[in-house]
C-alpha cells in the first residue's frame, strides 16, 4: 500500500479507485487548501493527485520527500507543475487530455456567441430592470457567418472549437507548431497562417495553446494594435497568455471590439478594468466544468497514479 495525497475535492469514482488500493489522504473541504496545509499534507506521499490551483514546485517536492513517484494533475493544462523539477527527481507527471475537449470547446463557442451577440450585456439590462425596447438598431452584434475564426494552437480543443464554428458558418484559420493532419484540414477547410497573418485577418481569435514561458503574454499591446478594430478575442486556455492590462486598454480604446474570457491572468483575481467594460464577457474558469467531464478527469488521474504505483506505464505522461 502506498500513500496517495489528493490535494482537493475530486469526484468520488476516481477517489474510490485510489482508496481501493492505497492509503489515501484527501483534502475534503470546498475551499482550496492553503499552501502551509498542502506542504504538511504531502509529506511522505508516494503519489500526489493535484488540482490546477496547486503549485507543484521545488519547495513542495522537497516537502513530499524522495519517495515521491508521481504527480497526476486533474487537468489537461499542467503549467502549475514545474515539470523539469519533477524530472530532476525522477517524479513522473501526468495530465488528463481528451476528456475535456468537447466541454471546453462548448465554452469557447459559447463565449464567441456571447461576445459577438452581446448576450451578457443584454442580460444585465434585463436583470438591472433598465428600460429597453426592441429597436432596429438596438444592441446590434456581429454575425458569424462568413467571418474568419483564427485558432491559436490547433490541438484537440482548437479543432473541436473550429468544428463548432464551422457549423455556424465561420471560415477557419489556424496556427500550430506541427503540421495538421490532412483529413482535419480537409474537413474544416482550415487555412494555416503565421501568427501575424492570423491576428491581422481574423474576426474572432480564439486561444487554445498551452501556457508556458514561450506563450507568456503572447497576446499583448503589439498584437492588439494589429487586430481588426472589429475583432473579438476569446480565451479558454490560460490567463497569462494574454497581457490583461493591455487587453483592458485595447477594449477601452476601441482597438478591438470585444473579448470573452474564461481564464484570467491572476486567477481568481480579475483585473478591475475588465469589470467596468460591457464589451468583456467574463466567466469563472468553467471550461471543463460539467459533471461528466470532471468525473472522467478524476478517473483518468486515478488511472495514471495507479499505473505508476503498480510499476506500469502511465497512459498520460507529460514531459517538459
Ligand atoms: C482546465 O483548465 C484544464 O487545464 O484542465
């Protein structure tokens, strides 16, 4: 029996599978664990099952001890984990790709619709009981049909978002580090573009790349200046890919038309400048937040942790 530490509440299926084979210490409260409690809890762990809100760095790995074998993130993004620090110690790192693709693409599409059709703004009018009346020119948005969606990072979630947008009549452009499979290019009639070309020519730009030092502030003042004044920026990836203050400035000055954000640079804090803007749609990191998806994520994290503890190959190993 190994000692498994689960750093936050996870759906019961995954948790029960871990408990069936190992001694599990799990954080049971709704509020996220504090750093001090986390450092105490991980001491002596053979495996850690972590949430994206927990920073797994040298300090935490030292607190866990040299017997630690694995860190299984219950998320597809793993920028909360210092992977080189884990590799240095021989600690394997896993994530949960695949199972949250559709749920996250749904949220990206929802944000595209919400921002281009001013849905949150409209809802606020009703809720605040402000006077309103149907009018020929009242609260007009931008139609999606024939518009270009530029996908930055055409991985699984980017492709799933493009599929949805194509069904709404959008044309698809994308950037990607490696060539996209021919059948996907064909299916989506997707056009490869350089980052500059994509930013300058897209009507909606949706971010789907992982967050890393290479993508820190990928979208900043310079990029906003090159975007169409009618463009919308959608972020369901990670907050710090966008320079949030530069986004506030671009939205305020009319350099771009709007933004739909599920993630923020200093989550859970949100730049106060965004709160004042009607052309920013803001939702609290809900990309993978469906009952089914969260259960599948916990299950995959458990599968990975159990495989490593059994000395088998984990299905979802990540490397730096
Ligand atoms: C969610 O943001 C994830 O990376 O799984």
